[in-house]
């Protein structure tokens, strides 16, 4: 069986549907739609953003297999340096949040949030005028660290 190819004129409608499926917490369907868009427009930046976000949405879904390599590859295809750094921050933040599910991973989550915050600081400097997205994400990460009293990993020698 072969996949059917969407018409290039239907990309806008398909993007709307992909966003809808993300809103409905159906990232697999959003991912599938983005793959269909890539078949006719491989560099579609809006589809890339939805694809990245949908792939990272999988971190919050039980029994979903997250594929970090695909996320990293998609981020690298973004044309804007700001967007590459910003969405890398989102990737790191969502990965860190997924680590909070396991109490043994709290210190790794802390490190992940710190990495994400570092990306957001860089993105803030590159952000278009009046774009506060990196600041909002940075502050959200910091609030999680403070709320959960997350701490950096202790060195092995410090345990004794």
C-alpha cells in the first residue's frame, strides 16, 4: 500500500488540523499530518514547528515513545537562529518535565531545566521586538525549580 499525497493547496487547512489535534492532545495525528505536509513542502516552517511541538508533546503521554533524534533533526531545519534556540529550549524543558515523574530523576530534571533556561536566555537576545516567549518560558522553568525545590546532583564524594 502507498501513502496518498495531499495537494499543495491544502497545506493551510492541514496545518489548522494539525494544530487542532495538538489542542485535543492527539500529537500522533498532528505528527502524521506534518509528515504529509513535508511530502509536498519539505521546508514548511510552520509544519516544522507543529511537528517539533507534537513530538515533544509525547513526553507527557504515557506509553509514548519519544524520539529525541527526530526532534533535534527537525529543530536543525528551522531557518531562524532564534527559533532553533527557542525550540531547543522547549525540547529540553519538556524532557526535564518528563523526568519529574520519577523521584530518582529529580536532579536530572534540575539540570534539564537549567539547560532549557540557558537556551531561553540566548533566545531572548535574538527574539524579535515585543516577543516575550523566551522570558515566559524561562520564568516557568525557574518557578518549577523553586516550587519543587529541585537541586543539582550531588557529587559522589559529597554523599558521605
